[in-house]
């Protein structure tokens, strides 16, 4: 908090120098036109922070680089004009967190897990409103559906329960039987035709699975005006 207040002085200093920059709390980027200028500005800004403001500089997070591929606040910027994408690191964190919510040893119902997952997914996609690729949301939706199908399969546990559930969801006895008695793991079976048809995309949505791609489309006007 104190560092954030002190960095208001840095804002004024950078503005006085005529530099282009963006800052959020104690994360900031400064933009210049050449490598030589970048290294000169980097050294002078570091000196200003450490001597004038008496702030420590995180050397691991501080560097001179091209704008292509740079990360800021969870986003990664690419190409001329700055295509905006969720960074690979944050996609990985997303999958880790979603897996934690859905994991089987939590001892809570699928309804509660899906409700908790919905809150997380809604917050995540709303934060990353500037992501320009709907394909990312669609890819993550596909991965989520597979995870949720695997969770239901684990919950059903016994072959006779799995057979009963598959038949109740519209799969014939002859087709459902080998799936219900298969020795393959839940993750592999979640991609099979019978399991996918039983737990269809529509069925999963009806159970409460939040659809990232739908929310991405709803947020399109915000991307155009951001």
C-alpha cells in the first residue's frame, strides 16, 4: 500500500520525462523506441526507485524486452498493434484451480462443486474480458466438460450404477454395458462416444456447468469499447 502511494511520484516523474507508461499498483511498463533507450531508461528508473523513493526493485520481474510476448496483469501481448491474450501461465493456473474445485476427495456433491466452479469461471472470464480469441474459451470449455464427465463417472463408482445411469441418459443397454464394465480410467472414458452422448453438452449445462464461450460472446461490447 505504501509502495503504491509512493509510486504516484514515479508517475509524475515519468510524465515529466515524456515517457509512455502504464501502471497498476506496483506493476508497470515503460515504452520506448529502441533497445539503447530502453536500457538507459531502465537504469534511470531503477536508480530513481532505489535512491529517491527508497524502494526495493524485484530484479527477477524487472527487465528490458520487446513488447511482443510481454506479460502484464495476466495478459500477454503479441504482434504489431498488441494482440491481447491470456498468458499461458494463467491458463495453466486456471486449469489447476478448476481441478482443485472438482477434485473427488472433497466430500461434497457435484451440485455444490459446479456452483463453486461457476463462481470461479464467471470471475475469471470477466477479469480476462480483453482476451481476443473465442477459441481459447471454447478449448477450455471442452477441457472442463471432460473433467466434469470424469467426476460424474467417479461418483457413480460401481459398474451397475454406471450402467443404470447411462441407460437413464439414453444409451442403449448393449452400448452402455461395455463402458460401464470397462477397466479404463475416468479421464479416458470421458472422451468415449457413449459417455459423451449420455452426458451431452446440453445435459452438463443443465446440471449447472458454466459455459465460458457464451460469456465471452456476451462481453464482446466491452472489448470493443475498452
